C-alpha cells in the first residue's frame, strides 16, 4: 500500500521545472494586477491565495488566484465594479472573461494556466462581508500549519479524489474542495490516515471543533471559523462515494484508485429506460445555471413519482453556454393502465366523504381495505413517461416545480428524447455514468 502511495506521490508533486514556470506566470499576473491598484483608493492590497499560495497545487491543476482586498466600507456595487475593471485591465492581453461565485471575478489564461482575479474585503477574522473574505485567512493558516510533507500528502489526497470524480466544491460537482483536503490532512496527518478515518466514518461525525450543532452526513469544521461547516457543501452521494472508495482501497489497494477511470458502457436495458429533456437557456453564470438545472431535475423526478413512475436515478448537465440536459433513469418508461389510490381511514368522516366525492366517478371499483382505508382503482391519465413530460412542460409548466429562471427558457422550446437518440460525447458519458456501476467503489468480495 505504501509503495503505491509513494509512486503516486511522485507524479502528484510538480517538477522543479514546472514550479519555475508557474512562478514566472504568477509573477506576471501579480505585477499586472498590482499596477492597477494605485488607481483605486478603495483597494488596500493584493496577494496570492488558493493552492498556489499554499503550495498544495497539482501539476495538472495549477490555477493561480490573485486576491484584491477592499476597504470594508466599500459599497458592494463599487466592490464588484472596481474588481472587474482591475481584472479586465490587468489581463487584457490574455482575453479575460467573467466568472461567478457569490460575486463576479475575472479569469484568463496565461501560457495555458488559469489566473483568477478575485475580490474580497479587508476584515477581521469572523467579520465576513463576502464569501471570499475567509480565503486570505485560510492561506495564512495553512502556510503556518502544514509541513512540507503534509503539503505533498494533500496533493496525494487530491489525486485520489480527482481520479474518483468527487473533487471540487462547485455547485456542478458538490464534492470535496481543495481546502477541505488540506483540513483533512492537517487533522489526520496523512493521505492514508484520512482514507482510514473516512472508511470508518459515522453518521453526523464531527471533524474539528464546532461551537454549535450541525445536521449533515459529514461535519467538517473550518479551522478559522468554528461556526462554518465545510461538509454542508458536499452532497450525500459524494460523501457515500468517499466512504465506499476508502473502504475499497483499503480492502484491495491498487494504483487504479489514482488513475482516470476507463470508460464504462451503459447496459442496453438501462439505456432503453432512460429519458432526457433538452432545452437551450439564456446566458447566465455557471453557478446559477447549474443550481437551476439540478433543482429542475429534482422537481421533474418528483412529478413523475407522484404520477406513478419510478425514477431510479437522475442527473443534470449543461455546457454552461446554451444547452441543458436533464437525465432520468427509470425502472420503466411505461407503467400499468390502472392505479390504486389509497384514501383515509373510514373513521375520519369528513376526509372519507371528500375522498369518495372526488374519486367515485373515476373509479373502476372502490372498496374498504384490510387497513380500514378507502381504496379506489382507476385509470391513469399517463402511462408513458415521455408523454407525461411533454404534457407537463407544455401545458402545466407552472405546476412543474421548475425554477422560475428556467421557465422562460423552456417556453421557447424543449425536447423529450429517448436516450438512444442522444448525441454528443458529454451526454454519452453522463448516460454511461447514470446507467452503470462504478466497479472501483462497489468492489466484489
């Protein structure tokens, strides 16, 4: 096991040559941003942040974050306006563009390396005014706390998470962030110790020292803010994958846990029972569109369940430019013509009368069940999932639960497509993941 980890670690640590190249790019970006600072009295300083500043970056993921600190009295409108001006002006030679988190920030690529110019407020610890305000404190804390050996262990853990597709805190991913990997290694000591600890993780187990109670599957306390639970941003699915992945590695250690997964093929049965909704959207920030698409997938799955269809798995996908795909793996795309509707206990007079009144004419037969409930057998309105989604999105969109921001997009047009007719590499990869088993996690005994 240790031989495997040592072999992977060598690949996870940037070479001296690469470190020099990234340092040169970082200096270019930093100096370009710093030249703009004197123009704005609201800006107090500029500094590096993120994995580059902390020395935990991977050879394949070496983004450089440059933080602009603002006086805490700066109005939010000015905060956003000035930070964008600085970002665009400083990176104008490198085709900058806007990205979004809580606030917009400017991104560009210098010699193939992503550079982010991110605004935050100059505040005291705990007096946060924006989500990015903690970042400089994170950097300072980790620089003081992580040893050189620990930094390499962080890189190793990141490789483990990336290879198993649970790395990244973006809404699209809802996985384990770079900062969380640092917190875990700092808490447990090494990548292997983290793997061992997570394999034995208990429900609601707390990692760190909280000042209040949190109710999430995993609770990871931010070392510089005991009121903040880093685990809240991690989906239950990714918590589960993390635990099972760690158990699988300890049971059968292999370098495959640190390598990109081979492409999986979806079974013909699952492909036949998978349906997709496709539509275009008006441009908006990646975080917003991902959040909306995930809520839309949840809402449509709920509506199908209410109608009697069984949704086994669901996911959402967007190219972040114009297309959205909602994917649903069903137990079956078609269900029985008839459904059984269970009413109240016959002792509840008003409820019973209301149920009978509502369902009598629609019932093929109505009776009292062994559980004292009034039961009705009636013909379904929809027996085909495709037809149901077509009708719901075309004629009952306001009752669909779709986020308001997407309704206008769907009104302009949508398609409900059987999975076998879907085209495009990313869609086929999503279908394969939706309809297949991850053999690395669900190992066999």
